[in-house]
C-alpha cells in the first residue's frame, strides 16, 4: 500500500492531479473492458474505422466473456438468414431465466408446507412478483421454442456435418437440458395441476425394467411425491440442470468459435468448409457491428416478453396440491404432448378397427417378452429418438449441405416433425376440439360437470357475479325458473348445462358413449358464509346395470374472488 501511495504521489507531482485522475481512470476503464481504452470505445460508438493493429480484438483474447465469441464473422451469416439468430436468442433466454429465477428464489421455500403459500405471496405481496413470475414462465416456454427451432435450422442447413459433429452433439444435450429445466420447474408451484402432472411423469420411470422402481424412488424421494420429491426437483431446477447447461453452453460456443458459423449451404463446394477462411473484404467485426445488432435483438426479445407478461399473459396457478384428489384431464407441459400422444397410441391410430387383426398377435408378443405398451412407448421409444438425434452427424454419409442434394434427409425431417405434430395433437388430454381426435374422456355425466366446473382452471360458473347467485335449487331446463333481470348469468349457465346434457343424450362422444335418456338434474346455490356461496350441480341417472345413481360436483365462490 505504501508503494502504491508513493507512486500515486510521484505521478501527481510529475503530471498534476487532473492528468493523474484521467490516466488512472482510463487505466481502470481499460482493465474493465479487457483492453479497450475510452478513446477506442468512443470510436466504436461513433462508427470510426479501427486503428491498426485493431484494438477491438483485445477483449476476445484477453477478456473472460468475449473469448467464446468470434472476433469477426463472414458477411454471409450476419443477415437474418441462415442463422436467424436462434442460437444467440437461446443463450439470451437462458440468461433471462437465470436472472428472474434468482429473484423468485429469494421468496420461495422448497417445502410442501410453504411452497404454495410462497407462490401466493409472490403474486400478491412481493413488488413486481407477479410480473417476474410471468416473465420467468413465458421466458421458459419461449426458450423451448427457440432452442427447438435452432436445432431444426441447424439440421435443415446441414450445419451438423463435418467438422461440426460434436457441436451438434452438445446442442442435443442443451435441448434435453432445456426440456428438463422446464419440467423440473413445473412442480415447484406445488399446485394441483403441477403435482399430478409430475406424479404421472415420474410414474413412467416405474415401467422401466430392472431399475424402474429404484429410479422412481430416486426421483420422488418416497413412493409418492412429497417433501423429498419437491426438494429434489428444486435442486434439479436451480442447481444441477443449470450447471450442466452452463458447462455445455460454454463448450458449444467454444466449438462455434473453433469452426466458425457455417455459411449458407449454396455458398460452399461439396465436402468443403470455408467458414473460418474469411477474406479481409468479407469480414464483419464483432465490434461494433455484430454486438450492436445483438443488443437490438436482445432489446426486442425482452420488450416482447415484458409487454406480454404485463398484458395478456398470466402464468397459471391452480389450487393447492391434494394427493387425495386426482383432477380429470391432467396435462403435462405442452412441449411434452407428443409423449402423451405416444402413450395414447391405441386411441389415436387412424385405423384402429382395421388393425385389430394384428393387434392381438403384437400384444401377445409384447406379453411374452414382458414389454407392456407403457414400457414400449414411454420408456423404450423416447430414448431411441434421443440416441438417433445424437447419431445424425455420424450416420449421414452425404457430404453435401446443399438442399437439392439432401432431399431424403430433409424429407425425413419433415416426416418426423409431422409425426411429432400428430402425436402432440393426439396428446391433448381432451382431444383436439371439434374433432374428438385423441379423446379419452370418461362418463358423459362426469364430463358435463367437468365442462362447467373443471377441477382446475377458469370456468363460467366461477365467473357468475356473486350477487346473481341467488340462493335456491333450480331444476335443469331450457326455461329455468330464474328471473332473467335479477340473475341473467345464472339463468344462462343453467340453460347451458341443460343443453349440454341434451346434446350428450343424442350424440355419442368419440368413444361411443351417450348420457342416459332419463338423466335429469338441478343446480343448487347455498349460502355458507356472508361472503361465500356454494354452487352444486347434481345429475341423477340410471347406469348400465339399471341402478339409480347420483353424481354431484360443487364450486365455492367468494364475494371478492373476481374470476371475471
């Protein structure tokens, strides 16, 4: 310290304190920018040409952050095509998820006793808590979309070919990590929808031969999802998967720098890769051109996320998890609908009747080797798909990246995407609306109640104004005995329930089930407390065994709920 002080005093005596402050400030600025002086930065901002030797490459060679970015790009890859900036946006969304996730971590405890309460506090008491949660959830879904599109773009342009095989390999790992990050975060709100979706998801591991039970226990921490499972998924979400993601993101970016961004397929000779051999006249320097473009892309992406989170998008939060009540039509995240479609194969095959002649022999063969449909479609097929993704660069013998020379490869990719779309539509829990495709609904009587009082999510019943919920019992009819001036919404709901019942009596669902003709019911509104009412749908019918049955479903509506 004394030596530093002596040097500072000597410098002030020699040059004066103003020059000393200016010099010391510029030195600190240069260390911070890993080699750029203030004059260099001013020149970048003004658009001045670089000096020789170019000081703008110093951050790439001397700095920590820029060493994984190329110092220059070929002008052919600086436009939207062929990269569409999808790789950069994938990393950007990962950064956004990290920042918003750290904010949410401050107010969250991974405990079944506290998790759901913490979520309510974040949404109601934490400043900008609801906005940050919406931003985190929407950013996660955007990240899944962008990473998937990035893989698709890389495949279509043939950018996985030699010498970029390992770059593709790390990209597949990052795609898997993205999916696992989203799935592990699905449980953390500890609401009913997430609890049962993860319960069903982890139960698939139980179908694995030999180690299924052990893997299931390892994921859940107990036979059922509880404190151990929540803590495990929390650590997966905030520690394990992000750590793996950071490591492979660094490796991925390093490989991009090592081999350069692949040029458009039509620009290179077959079997050649000239991405790193960029003529001086075709170079576009990272600073200032590329970095300013990336700042613009980041600003636009963040603005879209922020505006969406502040306006139309709301991250869902259902009721508190309840292990004793399984909600109907439990859904996995939309990006896993294809996996649900695989498990529902018998319900979504286009010609099930014509396949009956081979279904039994196939089932008998599966039973002989101990392979159940759940094991086949849920345990065997998905890993095969992942292994094939890893192997693509190593099994594709075609040296050309040109589209006209890769008709088979591109055709297979289109067929694969159509298959994923087909399975995803079939995986929708209630089937594709209006078509019945993928429908696996239950008793029509139960489905009527589910339609108007769903186990999770919004409903027309809960949107009825509190004052219109006039206490009483009202038989289901086309013209119910309800004053349309005092309670128009209640009257319309009763009519709608009646109309839905009549429709199901005369029209079979996609599984061929109809509601019994003699089915009838009523709606009852009860006052439980001064500000709390109960809405009950009751349906009476005769079942297949000619036994009288009664089914009821209720919803609680508070005066201040404001579901509208």
